[in-house]
C-alpha cells in the first residue's frame, strides 16, 4: 500500500486518541463541575482554599516563567554559539528532569531541604523553610519544567546559525548589543515563521 492509503487511517487514529484521552476526560470534568449548577461551581472556586490555590498557582507562574526564559535563553545561546569544556554536562543537566520521575525529584528535595535533610540544620538556624512552603513549590516546578525553553530554542538557534551575530560583532557592536538587536529578533522571527 502507498502512503495515501494510510493517511485517512492515521488521521482517524489521531482524532480517536485525542478524543479518548483528552477531550472526553475534559468533558467529564466540566459536566461534573457544572452538574449542580453554576452557583455551586462559583462557590467552589471562590472559597478561601480555592482562592489561595489559584493565587499560589499564579505566583509560581509569575516567578518561574521569567526565570526559565532567562536561564533557558542563556543555556541555549551558550550551547549553540560556543564550543566549551563541559558543554555535554550542561546538555545532560538540562535533560535530567525528563529522565527523573517527579516523585524522585520530590524525595531529593526533601533529602536536601527537609528538617532532617542535608541543609535542614542551616535552614532551621536561619529560620528558613523550603519544603512544604512557597520556595519548595517554586523549586519543584522549576526543576520539572526546566528543559522546555532550552529544548525549544536550541534547534531554532542552531538552524539560524551565527552569521548575523558575527557580522554585527565585526561591524563594532558589543556582545550585549548584538544579542539584543540581532539574536533576540531572530529568535522571535524564528518562532513566528515555524
């Protein structure tokens, strides 16, 4: 059989998969949430515990997204524009969250920052709490989501090459100016054209 014969079967399989594993569970959740009416749903999301959970989620997003953007962009830039000792180690460190279970990552955080952990005594002495507090939530979220920015930018920056940056540096622009006026616009343009 040729590829044209498989195309409708593959498209149907993809839609079936998305329906069964994404759309159907979402539909069941929404039906359950609104089964007793909108008033009960509104009360459920406006009670103090729900408002605190929503606030905490937004706080984690506001902290982690800019940090990931900064670190992911720096890591992708270093990995694509330079060859240096330890490059493979940096790539491995970026990939670790994909290889480690979030449960194991949580255990490692408890071993490091828990009351009886490696840094526990120092944290207690300085009246700092990481585990079961906002800093722990932010650290865990940052660990789990660390690779996504860098993994998205590395292929894009490799495909763009470094000719424009080299030309900018040759014409007298400094490193920061080259990064701000050449590299960043190329990254933005690359995202919109893919």
